[in-house]
C-alpha cells in the first residue's frame, strides 16, 4: 500500500503523523458503516438540507451515547452464541451496547425531574 501526502504543508508532515492520521480512518469508516446500517443515518431523506443535517447530528449524538455507555454495557451472548461467556468481550462493540441499552437506561434512570403542570394562561388578556 502506498500513502501519498500532498499539499503545501507536505514537507512538515512526518511519516508517523501520516500513519496516525491514516490509522484513524479505520475507526471513522466503521462508525459510518454502523451509523448507516444500525442507526438509519441514510434512511431519512428530505429536500430540506437543514432537516437532513439535523438528522445526521441526531444520529451522531446517538452514536456518542452508545460510545459513552460502553463501560456500563454487559455482553450477553445470543442463544446461538453458547460458546461465548457473559462479559467475555474485551472490546465492546456499538452493536453490543445498543442491544443492552434499554437495560442501561432503566438502571440509570432519567437525568431530570418530571415536568410539572403549568398554570393555565388566559389568552384573552382578561384575567
């Protein structure tokens, strides 16, 4: 495999920097694949660019939630994965966290209080 660094600043980029940047590409490509397949990133289509950008931001926030919940996740093998033990994975995948996310949410609870009933507002301005 050949890697080529082009541009005006190519003289200032070391081989190690080029390697480290290329290595990040692996994680980014897998994140996009997971987002498209499991978080339905490309399923929302609209003629409004703002709505599509908001959808992509929402999908990225969901991915970040899965990433931050990875330490709380328990790897529960599916019935056909009898050879795996519970919590046998050293690296928790986003799919594993997504399968366990309902349990995580039910155990951690909600971050805020329930909304309170607001007082009635008189729209006529008479009271």
